[in-house]
C-alpha cells in the first residue's frame, strides 16, 4: 500500500498561487511526487524520533488495511498540474522531523489513539 503525503505549508502555497494567478484549471491533485510504502513511512517515523523500527511478521492476521488509519484507499495521485502552481515541496522526512519536534513540546495536547492496544487485541483473537 502506497501513501502520498503533503505538507500543510505546501497546500497553503498552492492556495495562494491559485488566488494570485486565477488559473483556468479548477481541479488539482496535490501531494509530494514521491510515494512511500507503509513500511517505509514507519521506518521514517522511527528514524525521525532517533530510533530504529522493529518489525514482526505475523501470519494469520487480517490485512493492514483493517487497522491502519488510512485503510480505505491507496494515496497515489497524479500531481503534474501542481507543478504549475509550486515548483517544489517539503520532503516527507523534513515534514516528519518538524512535526515530531512540535509533538515533543505538545504531547499533552494530542488526542492519542490506542493503535498498539488494538493490534494486540486482534492478535489475541487469532
């Protein structure tokens, strides 16, 4: 499953360009050109936090789409038109690093979900 991320500042830059230039196109897909797999995303998240991801292969578990928060569809859009609005985007790793630093200073403000508890519960049901 591939994921395609986009930094909110890049989204704002796209909106500003649309407002400033009034392009004839009315519909844009937006996102970083590079897509990553779920595994690559997890590895980037861990690396951003200064840690190394450890993976356990479990057989008999339902698809990752049943417990991953973006489970309904794969994010992989054609973002060609976007390059007419902005020529570069913030790399995923840089955006993750910025988000992690913010998180470290604001943990009490984040509504955390019990994904690990959910996964453990599903594994016990096998």
